[in-house]
C-alpha cells in the first residue's frame, strides 16, 4: 500500500515538474550549461589515471525574478567499459539539497561544474584564441612580405 502511494506522489511530482519545465522553456527562463561533448572524449583517458574521477557536466539553470540564475539540476556523466567490451555512459542527476549527505553530493556536483567551466575556459577558449592569433599573425606576415616583394 505504501509503495502505491509513493508511486502516485512520484507521478504527481513528475507531472508538476514537467509542467514547470515546459513553462520555463516557453518563457525563456531555462538555461543549460553543457560541457558533455567537449569533455566526454577525454574522460576515458583521464579516469584511467590512478585515483582520478572526472565527469562531464550539464547544469540546468532557471532565471529567477531578480535576474540571477539558480541551478536546479546537475547531470554528471562518465564513460565506462562494461565487461563485454562496449563503452557505455554512466549518468547521475543530482538535485539541490540543504542537509546531510545529499547536500554534500550537491556541493561536489557543483565543484565538478566549476572544474569543467574553468578547464573549458583555460584549455579550449585560450587555445582557440592563441591559434586564431597565430593564424592572423602568419597571414599578416605573409601579406606584408608579398607586398614588399611586389615593390
């Protein structure tokens, strides 16, 4: 009997949450910070290192009335190889919590998001700027040399 009640409550909460998400999308108040694709290809090698556990993250944020973004869920994903040899993805969704172990897990999930954000900024954004700058510099040098040669 208790499990039936639990299923009903779970269904009601799911329907409420689904309606909440649909309304947030409609009102353009739901945002996703997605680091899944940039990091997933590297995680197998990273997690093969001893005592290392890294995740690719997706963070779902809601725009509050005061203009700030509040995280409402964090998805942690990491690849693993099953005994049959297939590479699969293990995904865990972490929700905000204020007390106990769930609060600690929430804080750790936020730390993984911060690591992904910093790593993306430092490694990908800066590398792209460096490559672009070098390309522009080389093109500029070639153009200058060509112009000098023509004179």
